[in-house]
């Protein structure tokens, strides 16, 4: 009997094993390889045994398959680690601008300030302060508006220099001040931290915001 002359029963066993093991990736190929090699050795011609060189080659293939399965397993573990890690999505905030009650950078382009006006107000005023908390500009605006724009105008004749500015929204009724609230502006996220299971966004001026409190996000406008 030649090496290739495997009995019908053996062929049936191999086919069944192949069909069953093919349902699982990697591990199925590994088991099928073992089944085929074992069947080949069991059914070889005793007078013409399998050549040792061929046997070594098949063992080498066996080792290669085993190593590939182990490598795939490790890659799956790494992928699972990065995918399910609580820090996996932190970098998605970097490079984004998030609206929050804090400072914003002025570089010559107008700054949009989101406003919250007292419901009883009949007048509203924007107050712009520099890094030293000094007032550089004030302007009245319609209290029914939910946004006001500052174009860099100052109380003097010059345009405000590049820098960080904060914004206050004052609500008035019959000329009387009702309340003062910070204006919300878009600012660049420079750092993201995970603290006690919560994602914390940090901005250029050191202001922080819980990621879950962010209500507006946009790409950084350079």
C-alpha cells in the first residue's frame, strides 16, 4: 500500500474532522493538520515508510502553524486591551474645541460668546476682561439673543492684542443689574485625564470641564 492509499474509513475520519474543525478559526486549522499528519503516518506503507526529510518538513509546518496561532491570540489580546480600556477614547477629545464657561484665545478673529440672560431682563451687556482681570471692552446687546460676538474692539482705539480673555454677561431690568454670569466660549482641549472613572477636559488656561457636561464640540479652527 502506497502512502497516498489511505483507507476509506480513514478518509471518512479525516473529512469529518476537517468539517468539524473548520468551524473554528486558527484552532480548527491546527487540529485538522494534526489529524491529517496522524492519518498519513498510520496508513503509510511499512515497506516504504515516509521519508524522514518529508516528515521533518511537515513538523516544521506544524511548528509554524502553532506559532501563528499563538501570535494571533496575542494580537487579539492586545486589540481587546486597547478597545476596552477606559482610556481608549480619551485622545478623541484632543484637537477639538469644546464650549465651556471659561477663557478663550483671541488672535484677531471674532470670538462668539454663548449667553444666558435672566428671564426678567430687558437689557444685557457683555464685559470682556484680559488675563489681569482688567476690563478691556463692554458692549450692550439684545437680551433676546443667545449669542454675542466680540471682534476685538477695546475701550481705546486699538484692537485687543493676541491673548486670553474671559467674558461676563450682565442682565439688567429697568437699568438695575439682576445677575452676572460667565459667557461660554469655544476653547481648545490641550489635555484629557481619567480621574475616578470620569473624563476631565483641560484647556489652555487651566480650566477644567467634565466631558459629560460638554454641550458643543467642533474641530479646531486654526
